[in-house]
C-alpha cells in the first residue's frame, strides 16, 4: 500500500490516469481529443475532483491503448482496502 494507503478510489483513478497519460506521452489536451472528451474534464479526473462514468473510462482506455480492466486494477492497487 505505501503512500497510497489513504487514497480514495476517485483520487487513485486520477493518479493512475495521469501516470498512464504521461507514459503515453500525451498532454491532457491530446488525451481529451483522442478520447472525445473535454480537456478540463481530464484535468478534473486527474485531480480526483470528478469521477468518470464507465463510458468515459472505456474512452480513456481506448485512447491510451489499455484495457479498462487494467486501469481499474491499477487503481485498486493505489486505494485503501
């Protein structure tokens, strides 16, 4: 668990999204364009202020070339149990 022991699922998903986006060398704007969502929404998700719907998770995963389930697994690893 480490530094993520008190992390809520929403905040953890934002951390995962930011990590995956940077690994893919996307800006928030690039990712938003590829996923068909607003750039400010990507920012709000990464900050843990907004929670994406299942549809948005699937769009983000497709844009990042990753399975949605993998994003959830990575998120789960960063949350408190």
